[in-house]
């Protein structure tokens, strides 16, 4: 693997260490050549395949972005042709980077709205062409490659940490690290973190077998997998449920912004999973040495406004209401007087209808103090302004906002 890149840095983070009164270290997989750990599994799997069948020319992969970039990179390195299937919803930044890394060695096929349909299309093509499939996670050679993260961590730290926090999508890096740490006799506490809208490990642990989720939220695209792998679950099946942390997609955005604004570290949503989970285990890690896997930094800055919006909502600093405003002169002025000095109108749509006593208003308000909304809603009720908070109403918010 050193033929491709040096070991990714293991860096102590003073900001997080002070915040959580612990010794927090980040394994910076966002600093590999493809800005994620996925290059490790792709390299190991292709290396082993070519060692056994040197004449293999065609490799096929399915990926939401990071594995695609890793496969593209190693296809070019080994001089082999790759066909990479990616969901239609993949961020453009990841598609463009995949093309850059692979160049003429690869072909990109965009198919499916969700990863699992993309995976099915890739496997069907692979069987038809008699190619070698490079799984993004559900393959012993891929898992072994991802385990190199733990090998480097142990060498860099000199000993096992007290706690390791791992992201979970398909389970490749978590199963690789856990298997390696077990082989070393480590007693480090392990926490596995998955997005709330793609909690496939939780579903599998509850069912006892991998199961397909009915719906997957694709915001955390690097971990938006509808069903955990069979090979990865075989390693993770004994994980206690209380060691699996599920994090709301909006809350992940608060950590992404904090790391960007405070540390200048660019993390994609999946890359911030392990760091965000520190909020949930803060009482358990105080005074301990903790390693978080910063798993990826392939972030398209066109998504930054959405990340900021989600972070504000998660922190209680932005809300959306539908107001029932009396249609009388001065009603709007009365409402505006209810706003506090730190309240700012970010969205306002008013539809005045004739022969109606009330009109509907869609309004978005930003503030610097979440308690401002309690004051505002009290004043609206006293002033006769009916309202409905739609901030967390998924259907209405998606349609109107």
C-alpha cells in the first residue's frame, strides 16, 4: 500500500480534547490521495486478484463516490480497465474526482436513485462481462484492506487507545478495524456510529441477520447503505446495541461546520459521523485517549448552504412557521414588533386572499438564542396569530422549504 501513499496522519485535536476533557485523536482518512479510506480496500482486493489471475483486465464496482474514487485510482495504478456504477444522486464533485483519478482507465455509469439499485445493476453487468467485482465493503479482501487503518493507528500511537469511534455504512472499515484489534488482544472500547436515516447495523442486530431498510436518507451519501454486508455483519454481529450510536442527519451538520470554521478541516457528512458521536459518549470518555476515524473529506461546497441550514435547525437557531395572519391593516407591523433584537427573517411568503379574514404566511426566522422562539410563540399566541411550526415536519418542510 505504501506504493500508493504514505500512512494517513494520526493527529491530536486540541479543540475537541478541550471540549470533551479527553485526549482526542483523529485518524485523518480525509487526507489520503482520494480523501477517504476506500482506496485501501480497493487496492488490497485488486492486488490479491491480480496475484491469483494476472490476466484479469476488467474490474467492476458500485459506489456512492468514495469507493469509486479508490477503484479509479488503483485501476490506473495497475493499468486495468474499470467500469464504475454510481447512483444518479451522487454529488457532482465525487463524479468529477472519480474521472480525474481514473482517466482513460475507467468508465462511469450513472444508474439508480439509491445505492442498492446501483449495486444490483453493477453486479448484473459484472456477471454478463465476466469481470471481477470490487465490492465497496462486503468482501474479505476489502475488509482486510480497510483494517490497515488500525495497523497504522497502533504504530503511530504506540499502543491501543482507550476508545475507538468508527463510522458504519456497509460495515467495511468498522469490521476491518474491529477484527484487527481483536487479533491484537485489544480491550479498547468500541463505538459504532451510523446515520439515523440509514441505520442498517441497528436493524441487522435487532433482526439477527442483515435486513434491507424500507427507506434510506441519502444525505450522508458515504454511509447511505440500505443493507449491511453479510461478511461485515459476520464480524459485527456481536456488537452490543448500546455501543451503536444513531445520529440525526441535521446534527451531523453542526460538527461539519464546527470543524470547518474552527479547525479548517473539510469533512463530508460520513466523515463527520465519528466526531459527532462524541456528544453522545462525552461522560464515558472523560480523561481517556480516544481515536475517531475521520473517514472522508469529499465534500461538494455547493452543498454548504444546505449544511448550514440543517445545522441551524438542529441547534434550534432556525425555525419555519406557517402563520395565520389577520387580514387587517397593521397586522404585519404588529407581528414584526414581536421579533427580538437577535431575530432575523430569512424567508417570508404572504398570500393575501380577498373575502378572507386571515391570510397564510410562510416565514423562516433565524436567531442567536434558541430561547427566543419560546418568547416569540408566546407573543404570537397572545396577539391572536395562529401558527404551526413546520421545522421538523419532513413532508411540509421538503415541499415548502
